[in-house]
């Protein structure tokens, strides 16, 4: 008996020590009935955060027994938190509180809990686990609650918070004791559509973004952090602190080059040379002497951008950081001028930060949507096709186009009236025998002249030396400017950040946290609403950073809204997208029926591996919960979810834009795969390479201050006299360029709390062993993807994998082994689960 008692004590001690620190555990006593349990409540601990006090209580809802007076599960007695002790959850400091319960014998396993914060301040609750011991001293039953939520005082909310266990239920299979709670929680999250949102309210609703001009908003600062985001969508305290810190560092990086320029008596408008850019932005420097006299000049410029507390922090750090610099962007790390080559110019359309626009040319010459032919003639390219005729090259599907023409032409006149010098561009390229692309010709078009009705176009041909080389370099620069604007506004903001947000709101409003599809999607929705609110406050607002750094300026949101009208959900599927753009052809013998026309297309080759891995995981997950198409159609929450996305969330689109209909299991799998792809891999592809490629302003300019001169003009003489100086006067001024570098530095950083594709923030997110097994298989498949990417990057025959700048393509590398503690910052690899930066 004594030996058995010692063994039981040992098992109990081992169980406590093996539990993930930071969760709430309900543990049965060995010396009482099986329904006498203990609770340990753990919340995040931070000097800036409040902790729950003695007036905070916990209650349990039965999963099986119904209270006939409420039609909800039986509710346990209310217990206060006590005995808080400092602990850790991984590397995160936490506090653990223990609570005791005595449950009736028929209570069963809790299916939900209620937490009431009776104290003055909010706190952040991590999770709850309920465990029972049988007569033999072994763990027999368990219910885990993954909370990760802010708990606001009940004096503000007028209600306690409910959390359901990690057990998944389709609506019709929900235990009767939990059905009313399930419905009530969703009703609460939807709100009534009235009133101004308060910080503590958990309400998800839709509203039109109206921050487009200063007439519709009142702002004391361009950067405004005072906005409503539902509490559970906010950055964690750790991530918010890290985001603000990295933003301040970027501001310091921006301030010090400006100080350097003033101290040296340099031209404060333009960079004077490529070398000066490198020295001012990336070379370590010590400018403490004389700086006090000029520091005020630059810092004063920032007052209009920053809230007072952040502005003070910038001044504090700047005074103690005389040697801070931007990291050297990889585009110039090996060779300062490799970005200027035609090879790199073309390669980045396949492996740069915006590899999602290039498409195959379907007819020559190109024809716009209005039916007008391009001014590119056969004579411009016929002698540069590597021995092919134009017909042969077209028949062999070897001519491609980067087209920034049709969508820009209606806006050019208004954009250029704001002081910009922008063209609409078309660039034709040839796929060579070695798989690389060769630029053939660039067409730059200007808007129609008043009263004439005809646009003007100029055609530029490749050249390396003399005035023709200078003209060709300027033409490529204007293409890069077009591409930079499209990338930031459309590929990045619109096609990932903006389009995902309605899915998030609908998911929270229509799918219970018990719903398996909610559990599937949850990691891919994290932090997006908060980062989008920050973007609307800092980047996209009238007079904000994006308007100051990108050429569409005040027309940025109007332009993106116009392009949004043509957005179709199913076309975001990577296989569909590649086929539509003509970058692939259908082939039954290839995986998914997709055969790439350019085998060495890094974004597509790696992306397809990731796509099919996601698709296999989603297929297995959905098939586990839905046995037939009828069960999908019969799911009332799923129907409401999709209907709200189509009619409200994306309701300003034509009804056919949200295909497919969720009328079958394959349709559900396609839709969920597409949504996860957009939120994870697509966003990673267009976001985390920004600093590597655009951190050197001449390589990816965002605005133009000069048109390309015509021969015989005074400006042409300026170009002939000093082509480099003309180039510097064309790209953004030093203030705008440096501000742009600071922006992409922040956007390109992986956070320390990043949770990557194939991982979950919580170890216990489901109690379904089969789902756990399937998720482990997903992780193994992603590790195979990583190995294939490493092999491709090591294959010297694949010239597009590194190119002249020597930068391996890793933006689609999942980095599943990174738990957030290994690598963070600007790594250029890793696919986070969600659009979180």
C-alpha cells in the first residue's frame, strides 16, 4: 500500500511538471471523490499589465447535464482566484492561480467555462485544462480550454466571458447542454450595429473605410494608434511592444541619415551619387559632434507623424544611438550594381518581391482593353529573339509581358498633375533556352493630350553604353516604379491584407469557436485586423506614409478600389492563377494538371509545393468532419458564413466573384485552401522580400520626378552631360527615399512571436487524435518542401534561383522548425500562418 501511495504521488508530481506551463489545470485530489478538483489559472505576466485579483472568479459548465431553468449546461459554484505564483509559459512570464471545485457526481466533463473579472483592470488569460483522476489514481478525463484572450472588468462588460473546450462539434452534433451557449456567444459577437465601439467590447461588424481625406476624419497626428480593434484581434503585449520598438528603430534609421546630410553640408534634396546612398544609409557613422545644432531640424519634421509618447522615445533613443544604421540590403550585398543588369531586372519578375504579375503574351503586338494596339512593332524585336521569328517565339509560348498599362492610363493625368512624372509601361521579354528571361523592349505611354484623344508612347530598346544605355536604364527605372506601386497597393495591401479581413469578421460572427472550420482557420486570422488598422492609421490614411512615398499618392485608395472590382476569389488559387496568366499550361501528367512554361520560376515552383501541401492538409481535415456533400450543405453555420462573406463582407463585388459555391466537400476544400494560401504563403511571397530588394532606393524607386527627355531638349543635354546625376534627380528625393526604406525595413521583419505554417501557437488546440496525426503529416510534408527548395537553390543550372545579385529564393521556405525563438527580424524566409505584418 505504501509503495502504491508513493507511486501515485510520483505520478501526480510528474503530471504537474509535464504540463505546459501557463495553462489552467483542474486536478482531482487523491484523497477525495473523483469530482473534487483543483484549478490552476495562469495569465500573462508583464510589468505593464494588470493581474487578476481576488474578485475574479471561475465557473464550469457541464457538457452533459442541463439546467432546466436556463436550458444551458449545469453551472458549477463560483470560485475566486488565489495563491498566484510566478511561472513561465515557454519563454513568456506568467502567473499561476489555484482554485478548488467540488462537482456533483453527475456533472461530467466541463464543456465550457465562465470567467468574471470583478477587479478594476483587464488581464490576459492564456488557457484552461480540466483533468480528473479515477479510482486508480490515473488521469481518466480531460477538457482543455485555449483562451488567449483579454478579460475586461465585468463593471464594463456587464457579463462574464465564456470559453468552450478544444473539442470540435459541427452545429447539429453539439451537445444539447452547449447549444444555447453556442448560439448566444455568436449573437454577442455580432452586436446590434449601433453605437460607438468601446475598448472592451467584443463586437465584429462591417464599415466602409472613410479615412481617404481630411474632411471625413479628425487627426492630430498622421500616425494615430487610437482605434477600435476587437480585443481578441489585438497584438499580444509582447508583439505590440516589439512592433513599436522596431518602428522606433526604423524612425531612428531614417533620422540619422538626414542628420548626416546636414552635418556634411550635403544636398538635402537629392542623393548625389550611388556611393553617397550607401555611405549615408548603410555605413556605420559617429556624428555626435555638431549634431545638437541640426538635430532639431529633422526631428521637427517627425512631429506631424508621431504620437507624443513615441516621439519622445525616438528622441531618447536617437541621442544615445550615434552609430545606428540600416542593415545592408541583399540586393547590393554582393555587387553594388548587379541590380542594374538586364538579367536581374527580368529575373525579379519571377523571383523578386512581386512575382505575381508577369504573364505570357497572347498576341503580338499587345492590345489594350480598349482595343488599341501597342506601338511596339515587329521591327523592334525581330532581331533579338535568339534566332527565332516572332511567329515561332509566339507559337512556342516564349514571349512574356509585364503589363502596367491599362489600369494606369485612366489615372496618369491626375497623378502627374500632382507633380509626378509617371508613364504606363509594357515590357516584353523572351524566355531563353537556359530558362532565364531577356528584356526585348519597353513601351512607356503618356496620357491623352487635351482635345486630341490620343495617348503618346515611346519605345526603348536594350542598350548598355552611351546615351542609348542611359535611356534604356531610365526606361527600366520607370517600369520598376510602376511595379513598386502595384506591388505595395495591389499585390500586397489589396490582394492579401484587405481581401482577408472580411473572411475574418465573418468567421468570428458566424462560426462558433467549437466549429472545426473555425479551429482550422483560426491561426490564419491572427493579428490581421490589428495590422490592418495600423496600416489604415499610418500608411493608407490621407496624407499618410504611403501617399508620401508611392507615386499614386492621393489616388492610391481610389486606384486600388477600382482594381478590386475585378478581384475573383477562385482566381487566387495558385494553379488557377498560373494558368490564367499563361505561366503554365494544363497537363494531366503533371501534379494538379499544372505544367510551368518556365520550369525555373522560383515563386511558382516553390509555391506549388506549398499549395499542394496546404491542399492535402485541408482535404484530410475536412474529410474527417464531413462524410458527404450533404453534410456540408446541411451545416447552418457554414452556410451563414459563406453567405455573409458573399453578400456583406465582399458584398460590393458581383455575386460571381465569390466562387465556388459551398455546395460540396470539394468546393469547401478549394475555398479553404485558397483562403489559407492567401493569408500565409501569398502574403509571405510579396511581403518579406521587401527590404532585400527595395531597401536600396535606386533598385526599386517608388516615385519619379523627371520624365525621360527627348532628343534636342535641354533636359536631354542634361542627360548626356551626366547620366548618373539625371538618374538621381529622377528617383525620389532623399527624404522620401529614406522614409520608404524605413517603411520596408519594418514590413520585412519577422516578429519574435511568429507562428509559422505547420505550427500552432498552442500545443493543445484539439483533443482529436486523428486531427493531431493529420497535422503532424502536414508538418512532415512541409519539411519535404523545405528540402526541395534547398535542393533547387543548390542547383547551379537553375539560374533564376539566385541571379546576378546572388540572393537565393527562400520566400516560400516554410521554416517549420522555427518556433519564433530561433530567427526573427529580416530573414527573407519563413511563411507565417497569417497576414500579421
